[in-house]
C-alpha cells in the first residue's frame, strides 16, 4: 500500500510540473488551483479551489499540490 501511495504522489508531482512547464512555454504567468471536490478533499484544498496564483508565487504545499 505504501509503495502505491508513494508512486501516486510522485506521478502527481510529475504531472503538475509538466502543466506548469506548459504554461510557461505558452507565455502564461498564472495558474489556477483545481481540486476534485469529494469526501476526501481537505479543507485547505477546498478553499484554494479555483483560485489563481502567479507562477513566481508558487509554493508547493501552500498554494500548489501536493498539499
């Protein structure tokens, strides 16, 4: 179970970084935090959902996944 959790977390980091790289390559300067809202979504992610942040202000664990 731990290995699956670790692999899922690593895949999440890779996908999120690839998304940021695409935004930068397209000339973007902001990103939108998107959370899947279900029974497992934490309160922090619910509050961040659909908020926009400047790329330069990205902080993993604070306003960028994984939280």
